[in-house]
């Protein structure tokens, strides 16, 4: 064999070029992980390879994948990390958008490919990629880049992890500058520490890094690198969320709260190894931050592993969702993929979980969640002898619920993000108008809380500091005992909000808090030339008088809408749907066509108030 080809185990080879590439051989066929510049394709014959079936990437940096341009795409397919697919098959769009001036985004994506390459498959976190008898588990590995993955599988009786650039062959990082995502931070290093912990827990026998030779003593190498990355974070004054002494706070017998500083989610436990979750958030706050830099976020199952290992949880019966925001549901797709855990929720929330592309609202998770069971407002249900009740609590977002239940003689209300403490008093939560909320929403929450009269609120974010068992580290518990006066304080805060908002406008305060009282669903529509799709133009009347509305769709070249216009009379508090068929003769693959609707209300022309996006089928969006 040529000097630069090294046999890792019987059917796994390393080839050294612009990166360390790996070839998995089965007979005369092969799969390659990270091809580098591909100048060695012709050398595959020297290890018996006649056909290259697949090329997989751990990340989309040029030193790992510029060889994609050399492939015969009639014979070879490509799979890339789901969160970096846009950097391979639609990289021109990335280059058009990438900020150069006023740039505080330090993610090393300037190292992306210059031209797009078609992609056949995405490597999704915690999925398995299968080729012949080879099975590779896809593990999230944010750190070197936000969207990096690792691939792990069994070869010749050994578990081998192909780690990309999380670690190099000397047990160090390939580059230091990649560890900085934001201006002056060390977020890449902090995320690398979590990825290293996940890798270490997967118990690999061999690491195959993206640069350098394989590593046969993974545990010591990874522990050492994690410690040095922590020192790097400290020196750059990048605060790392300290690992709590326990991953959960025990609020009461059989009731746990996640201890990490992302969202607070809860676990009800039975005495026979079963559990019911209320929401499921990030492993740490750091995992939510890449979205501020234009990247999707990741879930690591740290808490789930702890529940099974330390708290005797064998089966998660279901996860009950308070609201759809990504920080409260980020872990749900993992639960469904890996453990087939059912999802329960308020009936009004189910549509946005099942089909998020229909909506244009903040904090959407770009994953469809299967909902097995829905509940009406005030509907009662039971879990393992615990009586529970679902409530419509449209506080922080209009699509929001709460779950009340009794345990150990205490009445609890898990209410997500619909209430906070301000200056020690219970108050309405954050106001984000794009969540379709105004003062009336919080007044509804106030009246329902006064009706329920819980003893303890289980918040989604608010935390109170209590001395820990060791007397030193404060605990960030999110359970707040409340009195009726506290609930009256909440109602007063909602009334105060209503007064402040009303002071800003002449009339129609609820409507003027809403940008989407006219909207189009689905918001994102995918279709190819010759295809048809159905859209709904929705008109809501938040006022006290009927409104007469005329709608006219603004035509887009290559797009026909039937009917092109509609008229409706909408009663106070009512919603009207006008259904239209969209037919496409051509769509630009470079980006979405924007279909707008012109609105006239009670004879007053308001302009093109709402839009939806028409994407060519197959274009990343």
C-alpha cells in the first residue's frame, strides 16, 4: 500500500491528504468519510476498491470536502450533516447572505465550499446511516463548527468513532480560532466540552480524527482535552454554566426539576420505573446560543441518561408539552426517534407541533413532532394514579397551556412561560407580540389561575436561589409557592399592561399588537413546476365590531392563484378562512417567490399586509 494509506482495522483504512480521510471497504465497494481534496481517488484500487458508493461528511469545511467536485455522481452519493447541508447544496445562497461589514459572527464558515454540490441524504442527529452491513450512528458534535457530527460504528469487534475535527491525532484541537463563534466568546470550546462528554459516554475503543492518526486511548485523551478547553474558556472570560451537583432538583417525592440553566422542565415519577415529562429543554443554555448566529441548535440527552442511570426511570410514558417554543421541545424529536415516547398536548397546540412550516411565529422548532394524544381546555386525565387537568393558558404565546395536578397533598400548576417574578411579585411574563399576545391573553391566564388556586407554580424559566445541601452553591429552583394575593398581583400586572398598551394607540389595542391578524397558511409552501398546493388566507377580527374585508392575491410570475380574490364579513372575535389553489409553471431555485395579499378593510386600503413563501421542491429553506 502507498505510504499515506494506513489500515485501522481489517476493513477500515485511513488516507492522509488535506485531512485524514477514512475508507470503509465491503468487497470491491467502499464508503468514504471526509474525502479531503480527493486527489487520492485513483489509489482506491490499491486496496481493492472498484466502486465508491457513498461519501459522508462530518462537517463542511473545504479541507474536508473539496474532493466532492471530483466525484462521478452517476456512481457515488453524498450524505452531509443535516445542519450543514445548506453549506454544500446551496452554498451560493450562504455566500450572498454572509455578513462582512458590521460582522460580529466569528463562526468559521468562511471556510465553506465555493460552489454547490447536490446532496442525496442528510445525517440527522441520533439517526443511523446504513450501508450494506455497516451501521453508523450519527452523534451531534458542535464545537469545531455548529453543525458538526461524529459517526460511530462497530468494526472487527471494536467501536470506532470518526470524530471530524473535534479532536486531532495528538489529542489537541486542530485550530484554536474555530473555538470562537461570537465576538470574543469561547462558545465553540464550551460546546466541544459537551460533545467530548457525549463521545466519552459512547465508549469508543478507537478515535479516527479528521487530522492526524487514530487514537487508541480515547478516555484519557478526551478527559485531558476537556480540562484544557475549560481552562481556555476561563482565560477568555467565557462563563461556562457550572455542572450542578445533581442534574435534577427533587422538589417533592416523585417530582423532579431539571437543574440546568436553560428552560425548567419537570419529571413525575412512579414507584415502578415509569416517568411522565413536562417539556424537554436543552442540556445547557450554551446549546441554545448558535441560533443567535444564524445556526440551528442541537439537543444532547444528558438529562435523559441521568434519569435512567440515577433515578431508576426505565420507561418514559409520555411528554406533555406546555407550548411549542423550541427551548421547551428541543429534546422531543430525540425521545420520539430513540425511545418512541408519545407526545400529549392541548388540542390548540397540536397543529403547530405537527406542521411548523404552516406558521411564521417566533421560536419554531424546524422538526415535525407526532402528537398521539390531545386534550380540550379543562379536560381531566390521569397518569399512574395522579389526577391532572389541561388548561388553555395563552400567556407568553397564544398557543400555550398549563397542567394542574395534585401530589402529596400539594396543588401544582406547570405553566411554562406565562408568569414571572418582578421585584419579588408575581407578574405577567415576557411580552413578544409576534407570539400573538396582548393584554387580554394575560388577563385570561390571571382569571384561570385564580380559579385553579394552585399552591405552587412550576415555572418554565424563573428561578429562585436557595442554599444547596452543602450550604454553598445556590440552587436555581423554579417552583414558587403562591398565595391568593400573589395571583391577584398577577391579575393586576395584566391590567397594568392593558392600560400601558391602550395609552399608545387611539383604538383597537388588541389588533394593533398583532402583525398577523391577516396571514397566509402554510407560510412555507414547497412545490415544483406543474404542481398545485392549497393555501388559506386567514382574517381574524380582534375588535368589537364586524369588519368587511376584501382580499386580492398579488400575482407572481410563473404562479397562478384561483380564486385570485375573496370578500368576507368577519364577526367580532371570529376567524375567517379563504381557501385558494396555487399552481406553478416555474419557480426560481435560488430562493422563494413571495406571494402577497392586498387587504381592504371597511373600504380602507391597507396594502399588501401578508405573505407566504413559495419554495421550489428540493431547495433548502
